[in-house]
């Protein structure tokens, strides 16, 4: 398969995964409100999918590619784990130095409507930023040339994007946005993914020896989002059991996809 074809597949797959935010936002066209319990459960599911994808579709294949390239398990581990650490630090830097708000949208903002609107928009920015490592992961996955593994990763990322689109759309409805505008803005948050997918698949296709490092980087970036963002926020409103149940189902879903398609 030519490098141009691989790049095309990577971009299309990351675009499809990103557009699942639009699919997830569809209920906002018909329903005015979702329960906090449901939101925490679906975000827990997203975290489970992302954790499974990080290990089954990024770290393990990264170690395999490194072994094939260098025939040295110590160098392989160093490359992948070094990339993972760089991914964690990279997303931490974005989180640290950019406008940011964590996932929970509280109903009280000291009675100040403007403050509530600001916080919700910072929440939307946070969702958009954290789509970056997901798009990168899909692109890097296709750049590795293992289409079965890459497709499983893209499907998993797409599935977990749906509850994020849902959360963004309903957050906007709470501050007076129309159903259509809330739907369109939620869908737009996924547009970062094909951009990062193109970057990831292009770099890896041209510079194949960096593939293990790139896979580790994408995994580290996603692990940071899971630990720093999603899991803590799903446990803040008293729905820990529901969030953990969603997390478990998400992890099993990604594992099943990896076995069936990998």
C-alpha cells in the first residue's frame, strides 16, 4: 500500500472518529436535559475506552514495532516509555498554559451568569484540546501499517467521542443556546482530530523509525487526559459506582474491538 493511500486512510479515519462528537450531540436536538448520573457514566465509559486503546492499540504495538526495528528489547522499552513520558508532559504543558476548565459543569457560579458562561466555554475549549491526542493516536496507528489494529483504535476513539459531544451540547443548552447551535458547536469540537490525524500519519509514514516513540507519545497524552481530567470529574458528584461501571464496560469494549479487528 502506498504512503499516499495510508495517509488518506488515516485522515478519513480520524475525521470519522472526530465526527462522532456530532453523533453524540444528536439527542440535544430533541432532549433539553440529561441527568448528572448519565453524564458521569458515559464519561466513565469514554475513559475505559481510552485506557484500553492506550495499551492494546498503542503501547503494545509500539513495543512490537520497536523490537522489529532495533532487535533490542531494552532500547524498545526506552523508546516507547520515553515517548509516553513526552506525551504526558506535552499535554500537561497545554493544560497548564492554555485556558482550561475541567469537565464538570456546576449549576452554581455564585449567582453570576457571565461567570457561568465563561466556565462552560472553557469547558468546551478543554474538550477540544483533549481531542488532539486522540486524533494523533489514530493517525499514528494508521501510519504503522497495521490496518486491523488502526481500525480498532479509530472505532474505539469514535465511540468514546460520542458522550463528549453530548456533554458539550447539553452544557450549551443550560446557558440559553438554541438546540441547533448547541449541536453544531458540539460537532465542531471534533474537528481537531482529523488535523492531528493528518500530522500523525504523515510524520510516521515518512519517518517510520520514529513510530515506536510516536505510539508511546500518543498513549501518554491519552493517559494524562484519563487520569487528570475524566476520572476525577466523574467521581465528584457521588456517582462513583456508575462511573466505574461505565469505565469497565468501555475497557471491555475496546478489548473486544482489539481482539476482533486486530
